[in-house]
C-alpha cells in the first residue's frame, strides 16, 4: 500500500533495534490514546446505568438529573451515591463506574477532617487528594492531556514557522537573510520566560493565550538550524540539477531541500515536546500558567512544596509522573537521533 524509500525502511529498522527508545514510543502513544479516552477511565459519570430495564450511557452524553433514577433532586446524578443505593436495595438495577470515579474538578470532603487525604483503595483515591479534596489521579491524567497537546500544538506551530523562515533565509540569502538575522538576534536576547510572566500578570492566562505567547518566542532555534542546513543543501549537485531542469523554487525547497534535512527536523521533535511540557509545568508552578482549577502538574508541584511531609503522596505522584514521561521522551529522542544520524544515512534524491 505504501512504498517507503529503502533508506526510510533502514532508518526505521535502526530505530526499532534501539529497544528502550522503541518501547518508550509505544508506551508514550498508549498514554496519549489513554488521555484522549480518559472519560472512560477517570470520570465521576458512570459508564453504564441500568434502571428499570432501561440503559443509560452518561459518560459522553448530556447531564442526567437525579430524578430520572428516582432520586429527589434535579441536578446531575451522583453516580457513586446511586451505585450505593442500588447495592443497598438489592434490585436488578446497577451502575458501572470508571476505574477512578472522580473528575479533575470535583472535591470529595469528609466530616470532621480536612484535606489533603492520603491514598485510599477503599474510597478509590489511589493517589490521595490535594488540599481541596480533588483526586490526584484524575488531575494527573487530565493534566497530562493538557500538557501533551499544548506541547504538540506548540511544536507544530514553531516548526512550521521556523522551517519556513529558515529555509527562505538559507535559500534566498542576501538582504532577506541579513534582515531576519538581525530580527532573530534581537528576539533571542529577550528572556522569553520573563516576558511570559509579565504578560500573564497583566492578562488572565488561558490555553490559547499561553500558546500564542510561547509560539511568538519559540520559533527561533529551529530557524537557525534550517538556515544552516539549507545553505549547505542548496549547493548540492541534486539542487543544481533541479534548477537546470527548470524546477521552481517552491519545488526545490519542499521536494528536495526539506526532505534531505529531515534528520534535523525529526531528531529535535522529542526534545521540543519535553521543553513544551516543562515550560508549561514551570509556569503553572509559579502561578503564571493555566488559571485554577485547570488540572495542572505545575499546580500539583506547588502544592507538594506546601505539604512536603504532611502529604508526601502529592509530591511522589506528580514527580514520578514527570520523571517517567520526560525519561520516555528522552529515550525516544536519543533513538530517533541515532536512527536518523546523517553521518550514517545520506540521500541526494
């Protein structure tokens, strides 16, 4: 169905031979798929409710009032409570709850006790709760989904901008190159993290505003790499031959130069993802990231510093999650860099 270049097959086989990178990629993809379907595993809504012979699927549907199931209120059903009622009455009705029956925003408080509460398998708070009684497992899962898609969107936007400008700088050269060199030199001297903090202190930060600010400052590094690679590639024989055959500049850049600089593009992807996750986590930790009560690993780290000894489970959970994810991404990056090493594989198509 797909006719891959023999060089691409060789690079992929090389990547597969580096086991820690290959299996890290598989696990990482599984984690992303899991986060996309998190409502099926981490949710205060039931997956299935059977009531009086009828079946309901609340997880992805509209809000179902408690009155529908014979309860005496009009707001959304508390499915954990409904499950207990069905068990106590011994009827044929039943509720199937997710593995973690809490969402990332719900507070679960107790009488005569104050959160954070320690891990409890009986109450299905497997990693405990934070200082407001919200389930840490739920906030880790949904925080991961926000962080990974934030970094992926940031990666795509930075790469599109950086690759486009870098290729044009290297290919056109002259005054165009000098003009953007001066802009990049000025832009690179701006401490962008401080700029983000200043802007976030003026406006209310959100997913989109933080993304736009980081895109505004994040395209520079890829631009330099692509400029250098394009200067090198445009003097190759295959580019000169393409020009002699009358190929347009657009075709030369996108059909010849960029495919032959793919090793540079691909090898930086995992490390760009890592930087996106750590940047968002750092901003959330400092209080300049996502507004509360958005699930955030940085916010959990901030709480962990408040409850270092009295609620150590908070720090253990979020630090372990960060270490595991960033280590996997690092392993993937090392394997990709090894597989796409231009000194091992070169093509002049």
